[in-house]
C-alpha cells in the first residue's frame, strides 16, 4: 500500500514552485512563494482531507486504493517510476519543518501533509512528470474512446 500511496502523490504534479536557498527549502514550507489563490486551494484540499479522515485509521488504505484506481488512467514508465517516486517522496518527508507557535501547542507535530503539498508543487515533480509520463497532454478517454464516441 505504501507504494500505491507514493504513486498517488506522483499523480498530482500540476504546478511548480519558486526555488529558494537550499537550507531554507529544507526548514520552511514553500507556500510563501505561491499565490494566495493556490494557497487557498491547498488549504481547502487539506481541510477536506482532514475532515474526511479525522476518525479514520484506514486512510492509507483508502489513499492506496485511489492510487491503484489512478493507475488505470495514467500512462507512464512503469519500470523507472517506482524508484524515482520513492526517492522523491522520501526526500520531501525527511525535511525538518518548524513552526514554534504550533509546536508549543501540539507536541510531535511533523507537518507531513505540508511537505507533501510542497512536493506536489515542486520543480522536481514537474521534471519527473516530464521524464516519465507518456503523452502528458492526453487523457485516458482520448486514447480509449468507445466505438460510439469515435463516430
């Protein structure tokens, strides 16, 4: 299931973020470099996920199932992708983000979802998509139209 969850994260490559100094990237969320509109969208996504899974210990199973479903609607290099995705996800989750205001109220907070959002907006993920996704501008429906739709 971990692999499926990692694949799900790879599917969300839509935008890139502005680069910062290397040490700043590793200790600070990159949301400050994004537009207010994109941060608002990210906030709504985070709120939706938090509400959807607030009492659910099976969230990884649901995310993995969603990733498995997305496999059917995605065309990418299945040989190279797993290792590349695992490496990228591990690098982002290893970042050490700090927020003294939150940490004083919530012990052991890790900001993992924020790290995943930063990965989602990263130039690294954009590059990975360009390298491994086959025909990135096309859709499953375009490539697999029913005979009736082709007429």
